[in-house]
């Protein structure tokens, strides 16, 4: 009886860990292929704040975004 409960709990923990790792890997791969923000969006955002961004500024922002992804 206790052995079956113990095996169930061990299986549940292993399943949760494996599921988390697989989901995390798939999400990272998806975000790498389809980034949530691109250079055009950054240009529009900076333009809406009243300034014309240079290519260098846009690249710096993109590098910062990619650093944390």
C-alpha cells in the first residue's frame, strides 16, 4: 500500500520536472523563431516618444532585448 503511494508520488514528481523542462525548451525555441518585438516595432515606439531613432540606437535596444531572452 505505502509502496504504491510512494511510487505514485515519485512518478508525479518526475513527470512534473520533465514536463517543465520540455515546455521551457519549446517556449524558448518558439520565442527565438518568433521574437515578440522586432526592429520596426522599436523604431515606431521611439518615434511615438517624439524622437527619430538612429540605426545604432535601434541595434542597442535590440541587443539589450536579446540579452535577456
